[in-house]
C-alpha cells in the first residue's frame, strides 16, 4: 500500500519536475524557473517593502512568527492552567481551534479581521483605536500578519495540549528539591519545567514547522493568496501551477522543493529525538 | 446511488469468524483496483451504475450541477420541478462553483466518471475539455437562429448550450436613497464625479461606492465597465484576444485617469453578499453589480441603476450547460438539456426573476418581472460583450481578480499590476493553457 499510495506518486512527481510538457528531460530548468519567479522569492521587496515577498519567504515569515508565538503561548497556557479551577474546560475551549477544520478556520480568520463584522476591529473601536479598524486581510501590509495571528489562535491548543501532558511527566520531587534550595517560581520554571519539557518541545516544534510548510487550506479560504500575492505560500503556489495554470511540471518542482524542506525538518527532528533519548 | 452501493456489498454477507475480515478486505481491495484499472465501462460512472439498473418502474434520476445558491437556487428549482413533470424523471440539484468544478471534473472524467448528468460550466472550459462532453449539435441546430449568443462549438460540433444571460449594466442605487438625498443619476463624467463628492458628504455614508469581493470577481466587472466605456467595445474584444497589451498607454490611461480617481470614493473589497446588506442599509450609496442583484434585495422596485456616462457596451455573461459523456443516463440528460433551452423552459426561468435574461429572441420581455424589464429597456442599443476574465480563463483569471484586489487598496501599484497581468497573459498565450 505504501509503495502504491506514497512511493510511486512521489517518484512520479519528482520525475515530472525534471521534464517539460512534452516529457523531455530538462534538468533543473523547472526549479530555476520556479525559484527565479518573484512569486517564489522577491528579494527586491524583502524586507523593506510590504509583501508580496514570494511564497518561500512567506512560509519563512510564517515559521519565524507563528512558531514562537504558538509554542510560547501554548506553554504559558499549559503552565497557568495546570492547577487552575475549571482547567479542563478552559483547555477544551483553547483546543477548539485545533478541532475546527482549517478550511473553516480560514473563513473564521477572514471574518475575525473584517472591518464590519470582525471581533478584532470591534475591540480596536472599543479601546479608541477606530482609525486602525479596517479589513486587515484586504491590505498587503497586514494580510500576511493577520493570517499568522489568526492561525496562532487556531494552533495554540496543539502546543498547550502536548505541554499539559508533558507537565504531568515531570516528577514533583524536582520542584520540591528546587524549592528547598531556595529557587523562586520563575527559577523553577526556567530550570525544572523548561528542561523537563524538552522532548515535548522537540515534537511540538517539528510538527508546527511541518504544518507551517504545508500550509494551504487556511490561506486558500481566507485570502486565496492575495491581495496581489501578498499571502501566497508554497503549497498554494503548487496548487495554482497544477490546477489553474495546468502546468504539472512547475507544480512538481514546487512539490519537490516543499518535500525537501519538510524532509530537512523531519531529519532534524529524528536526530534531535535520538540525541535526547 | 447509496442503494446501488448497498446492493453490491450485500452478497459479501456478514463476516464469520476472525479469518473472514481479511478475505472481505482483500475482495474489496481487488474490486477497487479492478475498477480503477478498468476505468469503468461504457454507461457506468456518473452516478455509479448502469442506466436502468433499478426496478423498471423507478424513474430515472438525474443530477444537475450549477453554482447557484440562495435566491438564485430558489429561482432555478421551479424550472427543474417542471422538467421532472414533463420528462417523468427525478432531478437532484447540487451546488458546485465553476472554480471548484474546473479542478474536480478532469480527473473524474479521466476515470470515466461524472458527478452530474447536466453541468453548468464556463463555455471556454467546455471547449477545452470537449472530449468529455456529449455532442449537442442535434439539439442546438433546429433552434440556433432563435439565440442571440453562440453555443460552445469545436470543429463545427456543439458541446455546450447557452442557458441564461446576466448583464453587468452599471452602478445600482436605491431610488428611495436618491430621492431622500436629492440625487440624480449622472449624464456626464463630471456629473459622476460630482455625484460621488456629494454622496461622500451625506452623514452616515461610509463611502459612496461599496466594492464587492469574494474571490475578487466583482472588481473585474467594474473594471471591465470602465475599459468598455472609455476604450470602446473594441478594446474589450482586443484585450480578450490579446491584441492589446495591458501595459499599452491607452489601457494604462483608463486606469490612471478614470478608475483610480473613483477608488478614493470606493470601499476596500467587502465580501460581495455582505456588501449588499451594507449598501441596502445606506452605509454605501452605489454598488456595481450584475443584474442578479434584483433577486437578492428586499424590494426590487426600489432599484435603479446607471451605466458610466458614454458607455456603448456592457458585459453579458452567459451560463452554459453541457452533458458529460460518462453520465448514467445520457439520453435523458440530453432531453433535460433540450427542455432547459427550449422556449418553454426559458420563459419559465425568466418568470422567476433574479435578473436572468433569456438568450432566446422568442421569449418576450413581458414574461420578466418589472425590474428585469427595466434593465432590458435601459440597455437597449448597447453592445453585449463577453466577460473578459471568463473568456480568457485559466490561471490568468485568478491573477486578474487578485491583482485588482491589490489595486483597490493600493492604487500606487498600478504599473506593477499591469505588468503582472501582461506577463501572465503572454505566458498563458504561449503555453496555450
């Protein structure tokens, strides 16, 4: 089943990336075409102009912002809710974001930042920042960041849940010993909790980066990669090449690049896990 | 569909003992593999089985697929109900957007399957994929002279038929809003700008014009109206055919001196159905939209519209239908297609309202609701032109929507937008896709 369902299509895809529309071998031409396209990397605009910066850089920005935000927020929530009253309910509420299909999440994020119906703009108006109220996903300056912030809300539950499980595995003795030695709660957090959660952090970081790389559905429904390509990501670009431009060869080149990136993360994760074991 | 599936599975019976499960699973896997490799035999597919596979008395069940939801769906259903009575069939209606169908249909057709028996789709798409469509020439030819628009033809054979026509005639307003504020539809460009200025000073109005969004297509309709008004109907045709570049000075000038000055009076793109409510409630005064808006407001008689002063043409978008080769009941599907484009079927649709005009000459205007008659009267003498982005299609269409969304909020990016559109147009023309 693995050979038929995964290996063979993967080999076919890689093969497609090295041929042209007539099946002739063209070496790296499709990769060069993709990477030279400003849709993929636009160094002329990055970082001093507003997006679009190209799908590859958008994915990178996603990782740089979304990863720390969702991981740190997940950790804080897990620690804060560890012994709180009604923790199970609150965790359930936070985890709802993960239960929502991302295709629906995209619609929610879009309306979250809507000028007329959005909660974010409602809050801005309520605190006297009405001048900032506008549909964030409409503007190239804010669309990418709106999607990233929205997806933090959707993804934080994942990190929180895994950290909550990780916290139960840290022996209470460690905290008691640290307290006897005069460690403050902050020092206990820094020197007991954080190292104790290291294996969990590895899993969360790896899974989150993989999600950020293969991101598609949320962007598709929220902005379709716009305006002006300012939220385009690699997986969506691959889809546009394959199913809108009907160019399977360039789509395969993007797919191969994406696979290489995810493979690098996967290998890093496995190595890190082995070192930790 | 479900019944047929159940029937196929029933002979396998209930697994007995622990060894039955792998056997059943193996048989199912083998059946699936054989089905996939065989690609389905003639007459199977579509709805999953052979025509007439059920009991002799059971009516044939057809699936009709179109993108109409909400009010448009409600207006279409009486036509299907009438077809059920006339043809003695059962019809199931399913909603799929053309954008989604464009992705879903090719792999299904390649596997000799079809999700529906009559499918509404872009004409350019059907032409590109005509090998999967039934030849409808025999249905079309006897009545072709009655139609104002062509069928989708490839090498002299007809593969898709025109069903209904919408026009994108101009800026819609509420008559009551104009009366209350002492406003008049403009007759010159200067009057238009003065009207926008006057509206912008009315308390409670956020902006004079609300801009519809979604995937971005409402912005293209407005843009095309500017191009046709100030470049003439020929410009629309030339841009579709690729005879004029997007970066040409005359095209750029229309954007720079006509469209962009209006954008300061326009909202940022707002989801287009949400925009209808905001406009109807008076937060905005004008809305550029197709005439299907007449079926989406509380009081169509309160509607008025005006084209840009000097417009000699407007876009008329035609919905086309085709019959896929792999439907389970191709003969019945053809009969349904014939009914839908017949004088009777067309008159019935036009009576339901919602801005659907008939492409048939012999369906008189008096069949239509008052608001639709008003539209038809007001656009008399104007050239009906094909929709630009629908005609070009492909990935360029998606790019056009997206680039206009950028232009609407960042007019300073005009040259970049036009350059991007031209490069993509050239690339699409070269690749032939």
